[in-house]
């Protein structure tokens, strides 16, 4: 039997104060696919991610994760189905060190996390944390408070924390935002390598078209709350109408 897509969204609608933020959006993400979403600010891109993670509920339409309907579920329940989120601004504790963040995320992925008598740093968790630190080249920063590490390293830590939850699908909201031009390609290379090595599907919202062209399997173009085009990076980014509306 053919596996269900990582994500299926069908005929989604959502309005805020009479303004239609999402209009009849349908989109499918295949297992293992890396999909980029592009569009002007206010086009509905982040609103779509928020619906897929339970922070917003569509007025109409369906969303399925690996064949399971998630409309109406809380974010925590959706996370348990294998969906992780990395935000535009990394969700971190500035005073805590890098390795503590990964210990917490790794422990949260295991059953019994909320048992107060269960240690955070089990042997399996410790091994997973060390592997993630090495994979994202964060091992030399492991004992440093997060407030003192570069922005690119913070972004990698945020993604590493999401991957520690062992997701099937990860949603990334502007992963290169705030990162220097010199760091962007290295950050995305590590990130996409990690996704493909683990077979994790991904959607990322991005404004840097060089990043989109290099790392996306497909691109979905958002215009005024609706999907305007979907296709390969080569086809979409060379489309004169896309250039007119987005680029």
C-alpha cells in the first residue's frame, strides 16, 4: 500500500476581521520532500503554517498529517503525530547552555517525559544529543549560554531541537532570517542534509531566492492568501508572472 503524503491540505479558508488571509488553499507534500513557500509579506504563508500546527483553526477545509486529520487538535497533539516547528525567531532560553536545550528536547521525545522521577539525561538521550551537536557543528559551543552564540548557530540549535523530537514533518518559518549572507548557505546545507539523512519532510518559508533555488524540491507561490503557482524551482523562479507578483 502506498504511504500517505506527509501533509495534505484541501480547500482551506481563514479570515481575520473580514480580511481573507487564506483563500481556497490546497497543497500536498510528499514523504521526504522539501517544499519552499514564497510570497510577499502578508500573503498568508505563516498563517498556513500556523493552521498546520494547530495554532490557528481553518474556517473550512481539511488538513491531514500522514493520513490523520488534525483540524481541531491542539499543537501538542499535532506534535505527537510527528510535526515539529522552527520559528523565525528561535525559541530558546538565553541563560541556558546549548547542550541543555538539546537534552530537554531529546527527553521530550521519549515516553514518560513528565515523570518527575525520570532523569533528563538517560544514556540513549545523551548519545542522541552528542550526535546532534556534532551533526550541526555545535559541539564546540555545547557549554556556552545561548545568548552568546552567533545568530546562525541559534538557528541551527532551533532546528536541532526540532529534529530531536524525531518528527516526520518539520515546518520552518524563514530559517535564514537574521543570518548573515556568509552563513546562509552553510546553514541551509547542514539543515537540508539533516532532513534528507533522516527522511524528514519539510516546508520552509523563505525570501532569499538563491536559497529556494538551491534547496527546494518544489516551490509554492503565495499571492494574497492563495496559491498562485506550484512547480520546480527552475520553472517557478523563471516565470514572468511570478517575477511580477513576488520577485
